[in-house]
């Protein structure tokens, strides 16, 4: 019987999953930024981030921000798939990116690797910060943040450290 306390896959492979799913998302955007099937790929990419959020060492509030990012970006993708206005979906996505920035920065700053810390700081600040100027700056200025985020995920796969106990064990130890 599967055990929720057991880790079946290492952090390296969990980090490689979003990277593998990110490549088709980028290709879809390069082929045609308005293509709907790219949103399906984006939803799967963001769902794979859930695994990474749960495993990276970070404060509980930072993890909550990571989960919030995934929820809002999945919502934005589903809004686009269901032909809700682009402006509405884009606003939801930018709101999620603020939370993404919080999680990426917070989880990066506790990393032992300076490469992870630097890439995470750049990625998180860029991704979250763009949300505050997105109405005045073209969307193309957000693209490099995606590349830096992919680099950060790759560095997490190489140098990342996961929390020592599974999430449920941490809750028990904390007396919850």
C-alpha cells in the first residue's frame, strides 16, 4: 500500500519533470502565442510544480505562496482554454506570478548553493515584479523571467536540497 510519508522519487527527478514540460510550452508560444493547446501544456507544467513546492525546503508561508501560484496559473490556463477574455486570464496569471516570486525567492534563499540563491532571486524578483508594471511594459519583458526560472529549476535539480521530513511528518513534529 502506498505510504504518504515515504518519498518514492528524489528531488532531482521531481525538478526535471517541470523542465521537461516547460520545453513544449515554450515551443507552443514560439509557434503561435495565441494557440489554445499551449494552455493545456501550461496547465500540466504548473501541476508538476506542485511536487517541487512540496519538496523544496521553505517556510510554510513560502510553500503556501507556491501552492497559490500553481492554483492561480492553472486557473488562468483553464480560463484561456474556455475562451474567457485574455485580459481577465492575464490579470489572474500576473497575480499568481507575485506568489511565484515569493515562493521562488524564499525557497532559494535557504539553499546551500549560491547559484540556486542567485538564480532564484533574479527569477523570483523578475517574475513577481513584472506583475506590478505589466500594464505599462510589453509582455516580451516577461519572457526572460521564464528562461531564468527554467535555469533556476535546473539548478535545483543539480544542487537543490529538499526538506528533511515529509510534509505530514513536519506537521506532526510541529504539534499540528
